[in-house]
C-alpha cells in the first residue's frame, strides 16, 4: 500500500493540471488532499510496521535484459523519511495557500517532486532509486525559477547543476557497482550482500558518497543550498531543506555506506593527516557544522540565516553517518527527520508569515518593525522553531544531536568538541535572528504601514502540524527509534557494523 | 538496574512528584487561556496554582522520612532506553529543600508582580498573563530539575527552565534588556553544552545517565575503570579523561551558579530584569548551579574535586571576596544585590569544595563535613528567602520612585516610610548574617565545617564576610538615614496589602533564624548519606 | 551473377526498392496531376504518397522480413539491419509529417522524393558489409542531403549552409575513399570479412594506420564528431527545418551503425586499447580521443550559443562523443547500447526539430524568441520539455536509459573500469549539457511572453507527429525493454 504514496502524488499532479476551470481553489484542495492521503498512508504504514522490518511492497521485473527490477520496499529508515515527507508535504501545501500565480502548475510540480521523493525513499532497486532521484531535480528548478524571489533563476540553475553533477558521480558509481557485481542485478539487498573487492570499494565509496553528499549540503559543495533556499518560494524551501537535502543524506547511507562499507576502512597510509575516507568526510562534516553556523551568524537576509543553518544541521547528519557506530547512525537518521520538520517550520515563518507580509527579509529593516507585537503567532512559532533547531531538550533536535554527539565521542573525541562549538554558534545565530526579526527595539510603535493581514487558518494549521511533530518526537523518541534501530541492526548494514567493530 | 529501586524508601502510590511538576505547567497554560478573557482572573489563577504547588510541597515535607537519606517517592518509567533516557524522579532532603525554595519564591514573585498597567517605566510592558504563565512554566522547570534523577531527564528541565527566564528578561526587562538577555543566554548555553558533552562521554563509558547509579559506580571505582575501558582518547589514562570530564561538568555549573570568573552574565541580567523576575532568578535559578554541584559533581566526581581542590578553593574564595568588593563600588541597588548574590553562593561553593575530602584524612572529618553540608543547604534556603525579599523591596521602591534605584538617589527614607525601612532593614541584616536571623546558621555552619577542612581558604573568605557587612551597612546608611531630600518627602509607605504580602517572608527570616532545626532536622538523613557517599 | 542471385537481390532489397519507387511516384504525381493545385494540397498529397510508400516498406520488412546475404557482403539482410531500417523508415515518416505544412519551396515533389531517396540510401548503407557499397551509399545519401539543405532558395543561409556542407562533404568523401583504397591495397578485398582476416595478420602496418585515420575522418564528418564537425552548426541553422531534422536524426542513425560495423567487423585486429594507464596503439585510442574532444567541445561550445538550432548542433556533437564511447568499447553489448542510444537520440532530436518546424511561421531562432512559449503553446512546450530533458539524460526518458546502457557497456568489459575515465568525462559533460537545455526551457516556462504575442496555431499533422514522438520517448524510457528485447534478439541472430 505504501507504494500508493508515489502513485497518488503523481496522479494528484495530473489531476491538478487538468483541474477544471480557472478556479484556483480546486487545485489547492486537490493538492492538499493528495498530500494528506500520502501522509495518511505513511502513518498507517508506520503503525503497521512499527518494528521497522524490511518489507517488500512491490517487486516485479522492469528491464529483464539488464536484471533491473521495479522493486519498492521499506525498512525503518525509509519509513521514517516517508513519514517526514508526508508531514512536510502537507505543511508545505498549507503554507502555499496564498499562491496566486500559475497555481495549477505550482501544485502539479510540487506533487511531482513529492512523488519522486517518496519514490527515492521506497526504492530498493538502485536504478529505480536513481530514476526517482533525478525526477526530483526538474520540478525543483521550475518551482524556484518561476515562483522564487531573490536571484531566482541563478539560484535555481545552480541548484540543479549541483544536484545533476552530484548525480553524475552517483551514476558512475552505480554503473561500476553493477558491472563488478556481474551485471545481473541492481537490487539493493543483493548488492549489500555482494562481496565487492576492497580496492573497488575504496574508490567507489567516495565517488557515490560525494555525489549524494552534494545534495545533502556537505561543505564545500553546499553553496547551492543557501542561495537555493533563499530564492525558493516558501513551500519549495520547506521541501528543499526539509526533504530534498535528506535525499542526499539518505543516498549516502543507503547506497554509499551500505554497499561499500569497506571504503571507509583505513587507507593504510596517511595523506595530509587523513588516514581514511571516514576521517576526511567527518572533518568536512564538522567544518560544515561550524562554517554554516558562523556564516549564518553574520547574514543580513533572514532566509540566508536559515539557509546556512541548514548546512550546519546537515553537517550533523553527515557527522553522525561518519561515526559508523550504531548510536551515531541512528542519530543521523533522527536528525534527518528532525531537521526536515524544523527547517520546514523555520522557512514557513520566514518565507510565508514574515516575508509575504513585510516584503522584506533584511534583518535590519525587520528590526524596525515590532513584529513580535504585530504578529505574535509568528514570533512564538519562530521561537519554538529556533528552540527546536538549536537542539533544546524536549524537541526532536535534541535527541538527534545527542546521539550524534555520543557517537562522535566514540569515534572522533575532539570533533565532538568542535561540533559543540557549532551548536553554540547555532544558538547564537538563532537568538540573533529571533531578536532582530521579532523583538527589534528600534521601533517601539507600529506605524500605519505596518498593518499586516492576520495569520491565516492554513498557516496556523501547518505550524501546529510541524510543532506537534517536533515536540512529539522530541518527548517520545521511541516513536522513531524503534523504527530506526532495528533497521540499522538488520543484515543490510552488516558490512558497516563489521567495519565499525574492527 | 531495578534492584536499586527496591529500597526501603516509602513507595508512594500516587505520583506526587510528577503531579507537582506538571501542576504549574497546566497552571501556566490555564493562565494563558484565561488571560485573553480576564486579566484579574489570570492573576488569581496564577496565585492559586502557585499556592497549590506550595501546598503540595508542604505535604511532601510532612511525609518525607527525614532519617532516611536515600531517594523517596521515586517514580520510574522507561522513556527512551536506547539513549539511556528514563523518567526517573525521586526526593530526598536536598530536593525537597529546593522544591520548597522554588515554590515559596515563585509564589512571592507572582504576588509581587504588577497587575496594573500604569507602569512608571514605559519601557516595561504590562506584566500580564503571558508574564505570569512564564513564571509558572519556570516553576515547572525548576520542580523537574530538582526531582530528576536521570541526567537527560534532568537536563531537559534544566534547559526548559531557562527559556521562560530568557523571555522574562528579554521582554519585560529594562533598557539594556537585549544585551542582558543575550549575555545570559550565551553564557548559560555555553555552560550547558560543555556539561552535556561531558555527560555524553560519561554515558558512552558507563552506559547510564542515572545519577544514583553513576554515584554508586563512582564510589566503587567502576566509573573510572569503565572510562578507562571505553574511552580511548589519544592514549590518555582514565584519570586524565575523568578529570577533563569533571572540569567540563564543573564549567556548566560554575556558569550557572555563578562562580567568579564565570559570572559575567549575572549583574546585567539581574539588573535589567524586572525586579519581580529577579526575585525568581536569584531566589531559585542561581540555586540550580549549587544544586548541580551537590547532586551531580560531589557524588560523581569526589576524587576529582579532591585532586583539583586548590584551584577550586581559589575559585570559591574569589567568588566570596571579589563580588563583595565590587558590590561596594556599585551605586545601583539591584547591582549591589546581584553581586551580593554571587558572594553568598560563594560560601556554598566553599563548603562544597571543602567537603570533597577523603574520610580518613584526619580526625573529625565526618563531623566537619556534616556541618559544612548542612550549612550549605541552610545557606541555599536563607539566601533564596533573603534575596527574594530584598529584590521585592527594590521593586516596591522602584514603583514609588518612578524607576530610580540608585544608592545616591535616596536618603532619610526611614522618616517617611518607617515600616518599609524597618522590614527591609531586617532583610538586610539577615543577608549580612546577623545571629538570630535566617542568614546566620548557614554561614556559621559553613565556616565551622570548612575551617577544619580547608583552613586557608576559609580564612580568606572571612574577608568577604567583612566586606559584605560594609556594603550592606552602606545601603542602610545612604538610603534610610541621612537628610531626607525634598523629592521624597511625600513618598508613601507600604500599603496594608503590601505589608501583609511581605509579612510571611519577614516572618520566615526570624523563624528560620531562631529555629534552623526546622530545616536541618529534615536534612539530617540526606546529609549523612552525602557524607558517606563522598567518603571515597 | 546468376538469375537466381538477381532474384535474391530483388527479394532482399524489396523494401529499398519500394521506397525508391515511392520517391519516383511522388515526383511524377507532383509534376503531372498536381501542377495546378495549391501549395498546401500539393504538400499534403506528396507527403501522403511518400508516407504510404514508407508504410508499405515497413509492412514488407515486418511481415516478410527477407533475410540472407549476397556474395562479398554486398548486401546483408538480417533482423538487426531490418530493425535499423524500420527505424529509418519511421524517422522518415516523421520528417515528412513535419514538412507537410511547410511553405519554403514550390518544388514539393522533388523535396519529398529526395527525402525518400536519402532514406533509401541509408537503408542500403546499414545493410551492407562491403567497402564499395558503403562508399556509394554514403555518397548517394550525401548528395541528397546537400540538395535538401539548400532547398530553401529564398534563404541565403540555406544556400551558404549547403555550399559549406557540400565542400566539406566532398573533401571528406575523398579522404574516406582514400582510406578505403588503402585498406583494399592491404587486404586485396572490398568485403569486410576478408579485410578482417588481413588486418589480424598485420595489425601494426603503418598503411593500415593511415587507412584507419582516413576512414575515421570521413565518417567523423558524417556523424559530426569533433574536429570534423564544422559543417553541422551551419547546416542545422540554415537548412529548412525538416531537412535539418533528417540530417540530425536518421542520417546519424545510419552513419553510426555503419561506422560501428565497419570498425567492428573489419578492423577488430587493430583495436588497440584505450584503457586508462595501459594504452596500446589502435583505433580505440583514436576514437576515444575523438569522443573526448567531441564531448568537451560540443557541450562547452553549446553553452555559448544563442540560436536554438546551433545549440542543437553542438549538442549533437556532444552526443556523437557519447556514442563513440560505445564504439570504443566495441563489444556486442555496446553495439546494442549504441543502437538503443542512437535511435532514442534520433527520436528526441527529431522531436525537437518537429517543435521548431511548428514554430517556423513564427521565425523563431534565438533562445530569447522562446520566451513565454509555455503559455502560447502549452502542448508543444511540454513536448519540447520531454525532448530536451531526454537529450539531457533525465530519467525516466529514453535518453537517460540510452546513456545508462552505453556507459554500462563501456564499463562491463573484461578489464573493468579501463574506460572509466571516458565514462566519468561523459557524465560530467552530461551535467554541463543540462545547463544549456535548461536555458531554453527557462525561456519557455519561466520567462513571460513578449508583448503582442498570441497563442500559436500548430498544424494538426505536426502536432500529431510531435506528440507521437514525445510519447515514444517517454514509453521507451519507462519500458526500455520494448526496444531492448528486439535489439538483443536481432543481435543474437546477426552475430550467431
């Protein structure tokens, strides 16, 4: 049934395109119900498969000539991310309720993107995964280029080229793995158990990992992220930061690390102080954490602050992956979920609640508007989102960063201190943004031009949805942990575990 | 694991502690909802909830077995076992004392909050329902912090209690509030993160976040061996790693207490926060740091404290002496009391560091330890009551003077407002440690105990005691005596309501000064447990 | 030659004969009966007649599918060649349909018959294994194409392009012939199989090297591989749209197939090795270099183009590079991959030219002219999106799968990853290519239409042809097995 998340989204896209008449309401409502159906299916699937076992959904031959199958399956990690996609999709539509230009196209592209994202998370055939991964690229371009703001065309092109260049590397890795494994199958399960030669893994791993990590915003390939996020319309930034960056991280884990675990082994020599890819990528991840946070601290554009914060938070995902221990990996997956929700919320506040009303994102200008008093709901939402984002206990971010940090203590003790520094800078920029945007002291009283329409019902609904998600998973982490941990313990990741114990 | 909890502690079938923790949370939400409709109702509801919390605390006080030193009223639920997170709360004398402090001070703070919108300082928005709700949320966070026995569970409330405090300062503070709140935020967050990192490493080594379990492991030496086995950092030995972790944890609490030189956030935060909030900040929030020292550092790292005692004692002495001098140089009443707060908590740190000493290192050590620990806890209580009362008086003074609170702005007030002057004088003398008032037993016991454990530091700290007397007497002289300026000739004295509200606080100052056994009796079992635990 | 072998010849070349006769019929029809009719009617009738001829040939190929070979490889008809011929016929039909509503010429009959003659030449080209026939058919094809390129007599550009094409073509034909004669000199035969035997005995012969270089240059011209590509941008831009479509699509299919067969069947012995680090001299190395240069130059130069047609030309050069990768791999699998690639590529390019032909009345040339097309002609724009994304290699369109298959075949060799460098280069360049395709699509969908423009009326035939092509591109991408199975089966028989 889970496969229907994909089909429904694509069908929804078609339905929206051919929605009758000029009325935009039909398109909106159709899109909303499509996304809701996806979320519903995801929730049902999680309830049914609460132990996170690997379950095959569909498996049928696709290109028998090459042994490629149409194989959809889900384990706990997939389910976690499918759930995230569902939540983010619904929230995104709620926050784009005020789109007035080319409404049908907007929601159609949006749903295509959602469907592709579901597809990536559910694919268990490598080529199929790649196909969905690529399908997701094009809607991103148009969403940003048509409905975006600051330097939209540049940002959209940059984003697409980065993603596509990354996926070129991935494709090279996939083809290489396919050939080495005898050119008979691209089934992920089969490949996970195939004994790839260590020397092959040693170069295939970085190829594929970097390819995916580009989309996960790994430093120094992150530069598409802030510009892309800033330019994108609210719903697209929510999806970009919330879900699309997770595609990259998911690929890193599901493909690069699961198939080529020995690529993380020691090289046997040291170059520039590094002894293995594990160390290289861990250092890049930590740099990303600190760098993203630092740059966010000095941004004037509100959206850029959030954009760079995404780079920083995705650094935690990559760092968690590179710890190679169970708790670090589960932290990484948890962070994928958590950041998906939180980034969505942050972008919703910045893009929809604030920008659509004030038409400025300049923090200095915003500090002259007493936003905290004019739209208190936005202020409270942003405060909650910031708290979740900096990883205060009680929010999902805490559980995630906690695990990543524990894992890092084990693998790279000193890096956990640097990551801690990153968190601190993160706290600083969140606080700065909160103060400047909502509690600016420069303006004491509202001037007549500062009369903003009140927060609408869809906005409230979307905000509640995301806030509840982050708090529930923050207070009751077992909800996701029981999905994630058994999957990490499954036979699929055996190679990774064996490598870690060595 | 579960064998730990099969102790002879009275098993309560009603989850009193959870109920107590969530009561203010519910109260705060109720106040928020009510606040939209009716302002006075919100205020009444806030008072009711705070009073109910106090009532439950008194009930617990009555039902606690003072002779038993272990945890009572324990509740234990699995939460997220994979990351060592459990819902584990318990109560011993120390926790109960802290609960009492929290509920009293928050109640005072709510009582003191200004309901009328005719605020003199136009910078200060009305302390409406949101303000009251934040205070109640703060109380909830405090209750959780003081009863939690699992690090993560504790940390959750530790951080959550900060959030209301931030916003209380940020939104209702004085002119420099943005800066003050930012400083407060950054300082405490730095401390928290370092503390968290240290504990994550401990969890990695020991596999548990449970305070009781960790204390047991520390006592038996298992913790050190676990750290040696599981953490391999650059071939450091277990002792060194443990020491690093100790300093990390220390930093977290030192910022919070604060210990000089980590106190940079405090003066501005206390001065810029509305005085009614400062009551809660100084009354309870600063106690969280000392509580951390007692509940976490002392039982888990006694040997490390012993190893680092010279430095730690210097920190303590600095915290006692330097703020006293600084306070002398201040002219803002709130700043003076802020520095005096550091000074008073410095005594606590002194007592705690002195206690970390092997039992067999001299005669009478156990008795001295018991005295010092009892002193520390008494001091916590006394400082909370005194400081909260003092800031209340400042709030009342500010209200009358239109925001003025400088040392040199007043003079001769005792002639026009005798009741005010008399009552505030009592509080000042209590803060100074005059025998017969609440401040005396604590400080006396600390000095008595610490002198035999760490004589030189105690001797140096006496200097601080002296300076405290000096600057507190200066206040008496400048504000209440001397010529009365024309400006204040018609300043009104305390109203009847204010007198009635203040009376319980002043009464406590006398009662607890004369009968400290009321508290120390309740603490007896806990102190003995501590003495045994720290006798590594 | 005996009578029976003439019969055999007739039987084997029946489809080609049908097409050629159809060409003559169209010529006659137009010159006699339709003299007085309007241009539109003449075009429609001629196209209907021509298409009927193609369909007849198609039915013949599908239903009768004559198989066999003439002596010395003069004509070899097997399922593989028939598959290519079917594809060529389909492409010819589409080209004719795109031209059905054109108005660039009065010489309708000549135009349609030339398309059919070119198709005949290509059909013969793919079904021969004889140097002489290869040369003759190439010349036949080229002559038709020269004329087709210069068919728009009102356009100076068209004439210039034809002249350029002719000059370059003539020169390269000479070079090709020279190479072939050297090969004949070495082996003493014009049939590919005996040549292969001769090459195997003396692979290091300097004369052979010279012959290979010459032939590569000749064919490089036909497939528009750098550095023999100079004519392509001019022709793509100057030629009438449907002529350019023919040049870009079916002539590519035929030339690549013939090139692969020539090198694979005749010159296997001198292949050498283009693997990274263990090179040995041979034509694979040479082709690898040509492929790399084509990919680099084609894709990078395309970025700078402002004319959509020139952009397509440079992209074609890039694509020629990708396809040469399959030739470098020279395995049966890579032949299958090449066939799949070149067919799907031809479809996508043809589709793109189809869209251009529909816009011919709008005088659309530069990228900026496309602004707001998404609103003015939504259906056409969507098809253009499909074609360009397929060319860029975005799944699930046919172009992606073609690339995937070619790269798999390039890596799936006995010594794994010898060609990884070439594949990586190709992948990176395909990322670059997305940039310029998106540049066009950006104008189409993102930019607002210019003032005073209205919806574009698309002729029905063009519309149908474009949509059919788009559907094929999508279907072949989603279900590549439909074509792949046929190719594999045909390969099995052809190389049994």
